[in-house]
């Protein structure tokens, strides 16, 4: 819809971390020393929810809605996170409205 060709996550890992071995994403992640010391968060108030949801999931869901592509799982993650953290990401997140792009068509956005 947007005319953008994206790498798969597996291909991106190979691109971003030169020399990573593995034929699957799981193998590449396990063989990547950059991820050796990363541990799961110990609280819900972690960057995984406080940053990734408002700056990644919300704009992707909004772009999907603009393109007429349903994003029920992205929306579910958003609303569950908002409920768990007590944050309204429509105020603080990268929505099309907050980015000044509300009401534009796909073509207008691409221009």
C-alpha cells in the first residue's frame, strides 16, 4: 500500500550485525553477542512498553488504519499497555494526529 520494501527481521539482523551465523531468526538472535547480556525487564514500567508502544506500535496501527489494513493485535497490545500503565498514548504517542498527519490520505502522506 505504501510502496515500501522492507527487510524481514531475520534479514535485518544479518544486515545490522555483520557476520551473524544462523539460518533462522532464532539462531541469529542466539548467536548475536549484542544480545548476550540483555535480560527481561523486572517491571512493567520498562522501555519495552514506555517507548516501543507509543513510538512503534501506535504509528504502525495508525498507518494500517489509514491504509485500510486491520491491526487488531497491535491495537490489543496498545490498549492492554495503556490499561496496565495508566497512560493514554493518544496524548503522548506518535499518533498520526500528534504528528500533524491526521486526515491525510495515503497518497498525501507519501508526498
